[in-house]
């Protein structure tokens, strides 16, 4: 039975990774996946660690792949993916606190990504401006839509 649970968990992680890539690619085609103003649709998935720890590596791998496939710079792939990993772990740690669980991805990305925008892409603006723009994007994708998804998926928790 234990092997079956591991296989199921790995499959869940793989599905989360694949969905992250697809949703990031969709956001990228709409011009929302990178830059000073970004609303990554894939960040909605950052609530998944509430249901299973296998979503954590799925989110990280999905973010790495999505960043590579959308043409991000190497340091963006590294630090952007680490922000997602930190957020996913934080969400897992806060999984019993319902809507507080959406805060770690918002904070991790709002704090880390502005450095990437400034130092990797040399975008014009200040750290605080990018913290605001990235933070608002995260609040929209993870805070609002993620919270709605979390509430909707709670009733299916026994299947995850």
C-alpha cells in the first residue's frame, strides 16, 4: 500500500508541474508571465501543498521548466524557482491555517523577484516599485484565485 501512495504522490507532483508549465505558457502568450507587471496564472497552483506535500516538488520543477521554456535568464530560472519553492514549503507548513496558506508564495515572490528584475534584467524602476507590482500580481493570482481554488478543492480533499 505504501508504494501505491508514493506512486500516486509522484503522479500528483507531475500533474502539478505540467499544469504549472501550461498555465505559465498561457500567461506568457498574454504578456503576463514576466516583467515588472506579472500575473502568472500558474501561481494559482501554489495552494496545492495544502493538500499534499508532493505538490512542492511539482511546483518547483514546473517553475524551472516554465522559466526555461519561456526564455528566462539563468538567474531568473534559479531565483524565481527558489521563490516558488520557498512559497510552496511555507504553504505546506501553514496548511492547517486555511487562507494564511496563500501568504508564503505571495511574500516569497514579492520579496525575491524584484531583485531578479533589477539585477538580472536591469529593468528601470526601484526595488519597492517591483515589490509592489509583483506583489499585486501574486495577490491576484495566488491570493484571490488561489484562495478561491483552495475553498473549491477543500471538498475534494479526500481524493488528493
